[in-house]
């Protein structure tokens, strides 16, 4: 027995909806994993900074960081 066109269209629509829901859930899962990873790394960074402050070390200033870089002479033409 042949299915009506309406029934066939409803099946295709339902299949597409199911696929869209699956893709959406996968995107949400990926975003959630990324957010969790970033939060974990932020917590590690903050813990490291707190440990450095507790031990008396000061975070390196911009001038101290640039003092360690090699000196580059400007090009004169």
C-alpha cells in the first residue's frame, strides 16, 4: 500500500528535525567542554599567581621582561 505524500513529507520533516537536534546537542556539548577547559586553566593560572604572591615573588613587570630580550639595533638607511 502506498503512503500518502503528506505522510512521507512528515517523515522527512521528522528525520530532519531529529538530525538538527543532534547537531545542536553536539554544538552545545563542544561549547560546554571548551568553557570547562577555559575555567580550569583560569583557575590554575589564578592559583599559580596566588602562590607566587604568597612566596613573596612579584610578577615580572614589563620593563623586566623587555630587559631580558636581546637588543636590536634599528636599521639605518
